[in-house]
């Protein structure tokens, strides 16, 4: 019981201490802070990236390094092509240049899978989608660590 009381007391000090001193008014914001770093990278971008490519099978996920690599994904509408996506979250800040997407595309031919060009705008649309979802998470103050 004494530990709980001590923990409650210390927690209240941590919450109240920043408001004390120098007659500063606490900063009120309609949005959550842009920098959320319970991971080694921005948690909003991380959650948004995972949500954006949730329909694809994941091959590798490294939250400390900020890297998500999918396995090859074949769309039901296009059985003769497959894509693989790598998303890298580069910073602890929620910024446009803090996320990088790379896409590989292959097509199925007579000799098997061969490299093909990625359609123009695909990478940009994925990056914009991730950024938009991250901003929504921040704006709605949804915890990115769900």
C-alpha cells in the first residue's frame, strides 16, 4: 500500500512540476505533440505505415530501426504481377521527409517472375497515405501504441 501511495505521489509531482515556477501558462494544444518516441522512431508514422500496408504479408518488422518489409503480394485482380514494399521511418518527428517508401514490382512471364517498372506515382501515393494517416492519428490524439 505504501508503494502505491509513493507512486501516486511521484506521478502527481511529475504532472504538476512543469506547471510550477516562473508564472508560465501551460501550453494547450488541439493536437497531440508531433514527437512521440516510445519507439526509436515517430510512433504516429510507425502506426500509420503498419495500417497502410496491413493487407500485405509482413516479412520483417523492426520498430527500433523503423523498417517494415512486406513479403511479395499478389493482388486478386492482377494474378500476373506482384509487389513488395519497404517502408522506412527515418525520424522521431512527424514530418514529410521522415518516411521513405520503396516498391519492387515483378510480372509473371513465360520464364517466371521478372523485374518490372513501378507505376508512376505509386511511391508518392503510399508516402502521402502514410503521412495523412499519421496526421489523423495525431489530430485525433489516438495513442499510436494501441
